[in-house]
C-alpha cells in the first residue's frame, strides 16, 4: 500500500515540474553550473548552508540543468519524506492494532498536502531539509525506544547505530538549512 502512496506522491510532484524557474531557482542553476570555487564564493553572500549547493553542483554535471533536471532532487527528497513519515508513525504507534493504517493515513496526508507538493517541486533545499529532519527523528525515536528496553546489553549495538545515524541526519539537516536548529 505504501508503494501506491509513493506513486501518487510522485505523480503529484511531477505535475507542472517543467514550469520556468523563478529567481532563487535561477540563481541556484547559475551557481550549480559554475565551478566549485564560484559556488563557495557565491555562498559567502548567501544565507543558506552549502549542502544543497554542493549536491546541485554535481547533479547538473550528470543530469543537466533544465527545469525538470534541477527539480528532480527535491521531488525525490519529498517522496523520501512521505516514506519517513510512514516509518515514524509506525515506530511511534508500534504494537497498536491500527499502527500500519495510521502510518498509511499520515503518508497520504503528506503525499497530497499542497504545501509539501509545492516545496517538493522547487529547486531549493526545502524538501531535502525536511527529509533529513524526519530521518533524524526516526533514528532518535528508535534510540529512545531502545534505551527504554531493560536489556541494554543486548541492544547496545542498536543504541550506537541509532545514535550515529540520528547525529548524521541532524548534521545533514543543519548543512541543508538553518530551520532545524
């Protein structure tokens, strides 16, 4: 069922993806098409962290710099966020009778949410930071659940694993945008 929801999310995010770039997206395209030295020089005057700029720098070298190509990373991060909302919901409500249904409902709401669709279509960092924030929350909630277990010795590997991935996802979110702070 989640595959169907992700397919719907993809279709909704691909509609009107080829519209012309607006100002911030056009600046992103110019920065991505130039050298890394130019990108870092441009970042001095920008108030966003560098991760999305770096991603786009390498992305345009592989996939080009057309409107659709520039927006596909945001579409993919948007779909990843829909999946992570499903996983987070299942993790929180795990063990209850409707945990899978609740996760699916949450995923449907996000997949069809107009603001999430809109920001998943922009060649900007918004869907990427949302994805990394959800990923961080998933590992953090999983860590908290492992810490509550009385068998800490047997779950020590899981605690380390979840701690590391929660930290890495948080760091990636912070290098994407400052809002996660």
